[in-house]
């Protein structure tokens, strides 16, 4: 296992299908390791899995563990460095072994980086999932979107699209954070008047002109309901 001191000396670079690592402490040895990327069918399987499970997509964007990737997108990082090329000129050298071990630890902690190495970067992943959701939309909603797209486009404001903004907010965990104004809301509660002083709100006599004593009768109902609520409150408080 690579020690923390040794890991600090290794710089990893991930591009689709290629893993590179530089060991600064050993005459700047650089290792290049080809990695087999996902087949189109496997990519479609990952997108189908995520489009049907938004929570899994959210956890993936948060770099949380994704054990299901072992089945849907198994890592193709080799166990040994026979296919590695190192600037030291030796085959299966200790530099390649150190880079491979550091890469496996990094990819286990960063599932999005693992998918990018296998040929499914974050942008393509989000585009595929959002596209699947758009295709699953009801025909009426999809038709209105198509009509809007067919209309002459006005000059758009600069900045990210709503989809890009949502993806970035989800990745940074800002979708469920309340704004600063939430802390400024104050609710002042005043104790209710005694039940004997309660009465119906509004002008019930005007609403029921043909009913004698409407306000008085409603007042009795309100006070009796308030008395029952008070008795129930006291009973709960004594338990």
C-alpha cells in the first residue's frame, strides 16, 4: 500500500483510456498505462441505471461510494504494470506498481473520475441522463418544448444554461440549502385570549341577516371548542 508520504510525491493524470503518473522524488519518473474504455452498450447501461435512480446520480455527483459501479462499469485498471511504459526504461518497474496502487485508491474514492477514465466523463454522463429524462417527458410537454425550439431564437443572456446550473448546484450540494433570508424570518406568537373572551371573527350577522342570534350561537361554538382544546392541552402537558 502506498504510504501518505509516497502518495504526496505521485501526481496522477486521468484522460479517457489513459492513466499517467509522475513520481517527483525518483528523478521525475513518468508512467503511462493504457486503460480499456467502456463499450457503448456498457455506457448505455450506466446511463439507464442513473436515469432511473436520481438519488444514485446525486450520490455519484457528491463523490459518495457507488458499489453498483463494480457491476455496471468495472474498473479496467490492470493489477500489474506489464502494459505500463515508464521513463526509466524497465518493464513492470516499481514506479508502475506505485502509480497503479495510488490510482486504484484514488478511483475508489472518486467514482466520477473512474467513469471519466473509462470514457464517460461528467459532461457526457449528465447530458445522457438529462436527455433520457427529456425523452421520457409526456408528449404534450415534449411538443411544447419542440415548438419553443422551432420559434425564432432571441438573443440569449450570457451565462450557463438551466441544465448546467442544476448540474453544478447538485455537484456542489446547493440544491437543498436555504438562502440567507431564511434566517431573517421572525414569527411573533401572542398567547390567545381566554376562552370566555373568544367570539366569531367577521360580521356573521350581516352574512346571516335572517338568523337571529347567529353571532351569539357562533360565539358559544367557538368558546366551547376553545375550552375543549385547552383541556386537551392540559391533559397532554400533565403526561
